[in-house]
C-alpha cells in the first residue's frame, strides 16, 4: 500500500509540475505549484517525517503561495497572448524529456546506502533540538536575511507609492 501511495503521489507531483511550467495563466500555474507541494508533503508522511510534512503544507503550500498569489495580483500579470507554434511546443517537450532522462540516468549511477534512522527522527523534539544546537548560527543568519528582505520590500513599495 505504501508503494502504491508513493507512485500516486510521485505521479501527481510530476503531472502538476508539468502543468505548472506549461500553463499560460499565472494563477492556474500557482495552483499547480500548490498541488506539487501537497504531493511532496504526502511523500514526507510516507517517510514518517510528519513535522516536515506539516511544515511543508503550512509554510510552502500556505504562506509562500499566498505571497505568490498576492504578487501576481499586485503586478496584474495577464495571460500570455498568442499561440505557441507546434514546433516550439515540441522543442519544449523534447527538452523536458532530455533533462528527465539525464536525471534518471544520473540517479541510476549513484549508489545510496540506506541511512540509519534514529527513533525520534522527524519529531518536533528532534528537529527543535538540532535546529537550536547544531544549526543555531545558520538559523539566525536566515532570520536576519528574511528581516532585511522584508525591510527592503517595504522601502521599495513605499518609494513607488510616493512617486
């Protein structure tokens, strides 16, 4: 049953990703990205990393996608006009196949031994302990970078309103 769920979620993620890059409408593409994120969260659940799955849904499928949709609405991005030629569509499809085949070939060459997973892997306690002990400095640097990005966005938005 677990293998069937893996294939269903993986197939759903791949199809949604293809819809994401081929869709002309930006809002529909963003919705396809949400579907990809939900499929990835399902894959995390299959790996017994329930905290990571919940964070995937809350942060990426929730907050980040709301931000993307606000940017799309704020910039008033319209649907692409005109028709794509059959040659261009075929060229894009061939490019996707070549990149996919290359990735599959490289993945087949890499020999990965199964990792030893501890009992508390993926729990809130284990992630919190690791985040605030081993990775405290990168965590704080990421928070400072996010704060700087927010301040920069506010300054840029304020300049546009005043002009």
